[in-house]
C-alpha cells in the first residue's frame, strides 16, 4: 500500500484534507501531493503529528507497517489536557525541571516520536 493509499484511508476515516494539513502544520497543497502520489515519503515529524490527531500509527502512515492504530501510553491516556508530568525523568540530555513544563500535548508528541524511533530501530536488520 502506497503513502497515497494510507492518506486516503485517513480521509475515508473522516479526516478532511484541511484537517490533515492543520494537524501536520503543512499547506493544503502539500496534502494534495500526498493524495496524488507526488509525495512518496513523509518526514517522521509530520507522521507523528498525524498520529497524535488521528490515532493511526506514525509508522503505519509512513511505511505501511502494522499495526495501523496506536494504543495511547498509560501515562498519556491518564493525563488531562492541563496536567503536567511529575516523577521519574529518564532523559539525561534534558534537565529534570524541563519536565514540569510539559503539557499533555507535549507528552503525546514525545510519545509519538519515541514510538517512531523505536519501531524504526527494530525494523533495521542487524
């Protein structure tokens, strides 16, 4: 299944081209290129933003690799839109106090990026 077919599936699921453009922070013209097949590869950041808004896996959107849909992480699913993260901070490159400023949207975006990175790493041979 090509990227254009996966994008069409998002549209068939009720997300308009305008929605997709807004979700991904791109122009309507960019989405038209996705749908027409002119664009064959999406940046992982764009796929992660689409995942966050549609529930379809960024990896599936980008590559077609299953599963199609994501299951929200327990942390992301239990937080409200105004909640902030507290507790364990596993990211040594970022200071611990950075965590206190993270919103639910920040956490969901980080969760999507991590999912894409780990899935890509698992897909590489050797």
